[in-house]
C-alpha cells in the first residue's frame, strides 16, 4: 500500500510493515526480491504532454519511507506537472499499487510547517528522510 499524508505519498507498506530491500546497486537497482522501486510520473509538465517519467528510487529500510522533491535533477528541468502519480510494482503475482493526485501547489509557510509535522509523524526515525526545516535568520 502507498500511504499518503495530506496528498503526499511517503511510505510503502504491506500488512502494516515497511516494504524495502536489503541490497541494491549504487544506481538503485534492487539485488534481492524484497527491494521495490517507486516510479514517479508527472502529467502535463515541462517534459511534454501526457504522463512522463520523473524519476524512480528505492524505499528506505526499515519503514519503507521515502521523500521526493520536484526540482531540477541531473540537468533536467523541473517536472512539476498538473498531476502526479507514484507506482510500485508488486512481487510475483501481487498487484501494482498506485497513488495519483494534484501537486501540492505554490509555497506557503503554514502549509510547509504542516507538511514537516506530517513527515516527522509518518517517517519517524528514518535518517535518510530528513525533514525540510526552513531556517529563519
């Protein structure tokens, strides 16, 4: 299941347990039957019409958490579109799971603070998913 908080997908679980692998290449290719890639697509973005692949990445041990930001990656522009979706392919005959929804919208400090609180709540102690805290001078 793709758990979402406030429209943001953050955790992949099965029967309440995080889904993650134990070994992968440095490029994010799972080397065991447990690892799962999240595929993030964007609709109507600078990448072109229709659905376009934004990126893919592994979930984190042990909770199955992840974070993703829509900003320039590896020389590509920003892929923020009018819709987003996340898909995880299940093992064997298990079904693929997908979430689809609107982008979060323009930046607002109150919404950012709420999202940070949700991230801390959902991701817990996942050191690889640090919460975006804006520093005030």
